[in-house]
């Protein structure tokens, strides 16, 4: 059953017999027509069925031999018709679709591998062993394909997402399955899926809380093998940032630190600043309780200040690294794969560092409202985030999704009406990249985020939102 290459055109162009530019993740024609693009740039093979007729060997046993077209009618009568078989099944199709969605060569604006983590490359070999993971992968692959062509969320994607949630709940009810690496991975995949299908009008996800519960229930909180180390590298961001806003994620200081610590970047400024962020959820809970009880906040402010100062130093390193690369000879080679990845990585880590430093600026302002220096620095941070949002335009939508978090922190850090208005305009623009997030009540969500970062307090002035 030999395979014959049949080209790399997408399914839609093949069906209409149109020329396909074979670009990924979607070809130009499908993007123009706003239709789903499946298989663009993927090599296809046509499998031809060979026919066989019986022959006898020297021992008189029947054997199968290829049948030529010149056979007689008698030979046709005794020919053996083999059943039609195909070299794939539903699991193989799912695996191939997912591999196509995470290819490193995919445009960074839509690249799941770059946006969500190295652990994605280990998933194909795990398919077929955990139904919760299988269904989560099926859901995210379908949702990603529709998102890449800028289509509204399809009924099929929503149905697969719902089915994946139901299966995950069943696995979480089983103590043995709940602690499995593949089940934890399924939670992370559903977090990714929410990027493409929306989150019921809210800026925060609920899956991070589920992941925290799984980790908290295990004897060893940290990663248990190489796959989990890669998984934690991506999961920690979602958990840490949601931990700032979701009090239901109740982890100890040691557990937060174990989540943030990683062998991959513990000596790098991006890894170190995440470990600073890991201290924020516990500090915020203590601060909120102290404010409610009317306690003196001086000691807590003294505890937060060195963390904030360290964040500023690490942010300086992240910025210097980004600037150094942008002025290096390597950055002048835009076609080099590693050059593109490094440039995007340095820009992203600098942006995340800006967001984290701004978080602590808010917390410190809440603990010490009279700190004039902190308030002045907040204006500088907000300005830098606005500039960063502008520079990150080239990686929108998926590759710059983190900028929404940075802009939310910027809005909370300042009470200046003009600055807040500029941040709000940028935030609305970024939210527009995600068609299904248009139902998010941005003013309400920003007020919630601001009140949380200010430890239950409000900023200095009220702001009237533009319609």
C-alpha cells in the first residue's frame, strides 16, 4: 500500500480546486474568506490499494502475489480482494492535528508551543493513556483552528470543551487519577483552551484553582519528573497571577515558592522575579486582614519594600537584556529561527517583569499611602507598560496575550485620569483580539483588580469610564 505525496494545500482549497499558498496556521485564501483552514502546509499522502491473486509455492500452499492488469478472466475469478485499510485511526488523526497546531515553525502570533510552553511537545506520546487529556487536547485543537481563522467559537469547539470538562471531573473524583501527571496536564490544556473560547465574561479562569487543589493534595508539591518540570514552567504563571485575585487558591508560602522555583531559569532574572511574585499572595492576604483589623501596617510595609526593590533591580536586568539583543548583530537576521524566538522571549519576559514590579508597587502604596517615591515610580511603570504594549503589537493576538495582565496592573497602579484613560484604550484594543472576550465588562473587572491589589482599599480618585 504505497503512499504517494499529494501536496500541501489545505482542505478548503483542495475541495474548491484553488491555488493554496500553504501558509500556517491558515492560508491567505481562508483568512480572506474567513473560513476554517485545516491542513495548510501539511504533507499529504494518497494510499493506493494493491490487488492480489493466489499462487502456489513449491509445497502447494496458497500465497498472495500482486495482480497485473493482463490477468485472464479465470485468474480474476480466483483473485483475493483485501479489505480496505487505512494507516490511521481517530487517535492518530487527533495526534496529527495537535502536532500541526504546536509546530515551532508556526507564526509566533498564533504559535501555541511558544505562547504556552515546552510541555506541549511531550503530549502526543501521552495521548491514548488518559481520556481527560485526550478530550482536552481535542477541544484545544478544534478551538485553536477556529481562532486562527478569526471565526466565532463553533458549536463543535464548545461541545468538545464541555465534554472535556465532564471527563476531567470524573478523573478528579478518582484519587489515583487525580494525582497523575496527565490529569494535571489536562487542566493546563483547558486553561489554554479558554484563551480561544473565552471565560464567561470574566478576566480570571477557574481552572488554575483546580490545578492548585490537585497540587495541594499531593504529598510532594513540586514536579516529580522531567515532564512535570516543563509543565510547572507554564502552569506556575497561570497559578501565580490568578493567586493574586482568587483568595480561594490557598497555598502556603513554601508551596508557592516550590511552584515558582524551576531548574530551567532559577539563575535567570525572569525566574527570580517570578519567585518574588510567589510571595505576593500570602502577603496580600495578611495585608487585607491587617487593614480589616485596623492593625499597624509598618512592619508589613518594611517586609514588602525589599521585595519591591529587588523586583526593580531584576526589571533593570530584563530591560538591559532586551536592549542588548535588539542592538546585537543576531537581531539583524530576522529569518533565523532562534533569533526570532530570543527576541520574542526577551520582550515577553521584560513585559512580565513590568507587570510583577507594578503589582508590588500597588501593594506597597496600599500599605504605605504616604510613600511619595512609590507613587512617582508608578507613573514611570505605567508609561513603560504602555510603550511595551505598543512594541508587542507584532505578536498579537496569542503571542501578546500576557499584555492584558500588564495593562490591568498599570490601571490599578495609578489614579491619574489621563493615564488610566490611555491604559483603558490599550486594554480594550487588546481584548478585541479575542473575539469571545468582547462580553467582558472591562470597567468592572478593572475595579475588581484594582481593589484587590490595593488590599481592599480604593485608589485616590474616581474615574469616569469612556463608553
